[in-house]
C-alpha cells in the first residue's frame, strides 16, 4: 500500500517506519525542514530504542522516504495518516490548529480517492471536522477513519509491531476492508467501530491509566501512614485479572506528552457538555500533589532547604526516552530553587531537551550521576533509569555530603540498603525507610 504520514513526532515517525517494515511504501512528511534533513542524513530526531536501525533498513530497501512536500506526498498515496500534535491550550482544551492546517493542505492536494486516517488524539467530532475541511477544498472522493495510537515512548517500536489492539473508527465498508488488511499482520484484535467511539476510546484509555496511577499513589500515601508496603499491595492486587498488574507503580506521579494533556482535554470535553468529570479532576489533582512529596520529605528530614545542595537523578518523565514534556522534574526543581536550594541534575539522555525547556537558570547540569550526587546534602531519584539501579548504594553514600536519599521511583531493594548508613525514603514503603523519624505506629482502635 502507498502511505503518507503527516508529522514526524513519535507517532508519525514510528508508525510510518513500522508500516514500511511491513512492506508498504511510506513517505513521512514534516513541515520542519531541519527534521527532514536530519532524517535524510540517517539521523533520528528522537531517542527511541530500535528506531534508527529500522529507519536505515527500510530506507535501504527504498520503502521509506522523508519529505517536506506535503502536496506531492499526498498525491502519491492511497492512505494519508495524520499524526500531528494536539497540544493543550491554556484552558486544557486540545489545540486543533495543526490538525485543521493538515486537513486543509490535504484537501488542496487531493487527486483521486484516498483514505484519511487520524492517529492524533483528538476530541470527539474532530474527524467529522476533518472531513468537512477536506470537502471544502476538494471534490475528489475520500473516506475518513479514526485509528487512535496507543504506543508508549521508550517501547514505541515494539508497541507498534505488537499492539494489544487496533481500533478502527469508520462508517465506510471500503475503509474497514483496506485498514483491516493493513493491520492484519500486527494483531487479531482489530476492533471496527464508529468514528466517535474510536475517538473516545483513546481518551478513556489514557484517563483510566492515569486513574490507576493516582489511585496507587494515594494507596502508597496511606501505606506510609499505616505501615503497609505499596509494592506488596500492588503485587497482591495485580493477580486479580479484573484489576491487572500493570500501571500500579507508585512514585512521583505521571508526566509525559499524553496523560497530563489528555486528562485535561477529557475534563474539558465533558465540561463543554455540562458534565462535571469529578473523578478525573481528582486524578489530576492527586497527580500534581504527589510530586511535592519529594520536597515534603526532604524538609521533614533536613529542615529548611535554603543553602542546601540537592542532587537530582533523572529529568525525563520516564526512562528510555529523551522526552521531557510535562516531566514532574520541572516543578520539583523549580520549587527547590525557589526555596533557596542549589540544584545539580543528571539524566543519561534527556538533559539537553530539559535545558531547552527549563527556565531555572541556576540549575547545574552534570555529565555523570556521580557529579550530581557529589557532596550533595541529599539526592533525589526522579526517573527510574537502569543506570541508577546498578550503582551500589555504598558508593552513592560515599559521594554524598549528608546521607539523604529520596527514591521517588522505588528503584532500590531492601538488601541493597544493608551495610549503608543512608537515610533512605521511598514511596509507600515505610518498612524500608532508614533513619526516617517514623510516625507513631498505627493501632487499630
Ligand atoms: N507521543 C506519544 O507517545 C503519543 C502516543 C499516542 C498518541 N499520541 C498523539 O499523537 C499525536 C502526535 O503526537 P507526537 O508526540 O508524535 O507529536 P509531536 O508534537 O512530537 O510531533 C508532531 C509533528 O507534526 C509536525 N506537523 C505539525 N503540523 C504539520 C503539518 N501541517 N504538516 C507537516 N507536519 C506537521 C510537527 O512539525 C511535528 O514534528 C498527538 O495527538 C498525541 O496526543 C502521542
Ligand atoms: O505504574 C505506573 C506507570 C506509569 N507511570 C508514569 O506514567 C507516565 C506515563 O507512562 P507511560 O504510559 O509508560 O508512557 P507514555 O509514553 O506517556 O504512554 C502513555 O501515553 C501514550 C500517549 O497517548 C499512550 O499511547 C500510551 O498508551 C500511554 O501508556 C510516566 O511518567 C510514568 O512514570 C507511573 O507513575 N506508574
């Protein structure tokens, strides 16, 4: 099949590359020339494991091309995939200007029957708006489809090649057949539904996953008070197939380019229909609060933070990505700096992106984990990079000026703490706290 993908962010690039890997002829288009030049030089603008090799292989086979020429690329293809960004507006609503722009450019380039697939996450009704915009510019026949994307950053290639399900929202029999054929080799879980339901499935899925995270974070907070261990609680809960084991890792809350914006967008979508989505509003509030537990704990251990040096390990919102969009590290670092602390940070991959987006000028960027921890009054782990998990705690202890370690992602195990004098605090695991002044034991009255 001849496919053109518009947008070379995570979704556009990864899905375009994977469709070419499946034997299709793919052109990935972006209006940012620098991105296309990079891709044409064989460089990849994002850090995503496995992607560079796939791009190289498929370019070599002549199945994958990159272009800034949207018009010519649309003319060339039968299936056009829209994968442009839908960032938040200041009020939380999805900004659809990139979508509208792409639809109008597609409309102007139409030269025969095409299937216009939207993979971007868009509010209910947007695909119909796309249909209207294209029809305003062209009399050529076309169909639309909502095929939301569920890949995760860091595992985007394997998620795309082995998806849990493919959702195809369409009102056309031709689209059902063609898109089922396109995705058939990926999974047998191909669900064909109406367009509005497909759009809603994406928001509902992200909102539900965000809800799981805020739920387990609140359980963790209660575990700290009653002397239970949230990792054991999550493990025990996860065996219930109705609950499932995933997305029950307590920590400093979710960040990233999707959960924060999509939960806000769904609250707005509901609000526009006069529905107050109370549960999701709480999920967002709990998530925002959770990151500040790191600071509350530092203060309870060390008193005032003014003049103290705090080391930060991890700036990305999760490991295996250089994406820092909505990373909890921004607010934690800003708050520490406002309190008068000196902050030194290290991330194996995401530091450059963080620097470009962070307005804390005094933040010191370090080249190694050791440098960020060196002579610090406390060290906080904000991203669970494997590199951090493998550093012996005795070594960390020897680097620090004061032995305070706040593990915001529960990456260390009890046995690793043995033989250290570290004052250790993690999330919802009070039994592992070392040197922390414990609240009075919980007694059932
Ligand atoms: N990032 C993820 O992990 C992920 C996963 C699932 C779904 N989504 C959704 O997919 C969409 C894209 O996300 P992303 O993170 O890949 O976006 P992104 O913002 O990283 O990339 C979008 C790209 O589209 C390009 N673009 C915008 N308008 C264009 C136009 N008219 N012509 C050509 N190129 C244009 C931009 O230059 C940019 O490179 C969003 O709606 C997002 O919510 C993202
Ligand atoms: O048990 C967990 C799982 C995740 N997180 C955090 O949640 C955030 C998001 O993680 P993850 O979902 O792995 O990454 P994303 O790449 O943002 O992927 C989400 O957002 C994408 C964009 O919509 C969807 O396509 C994916 O299905 C959805 O998982 C990160 O900050 C994680 O640290 C937790 O705190 N605890």
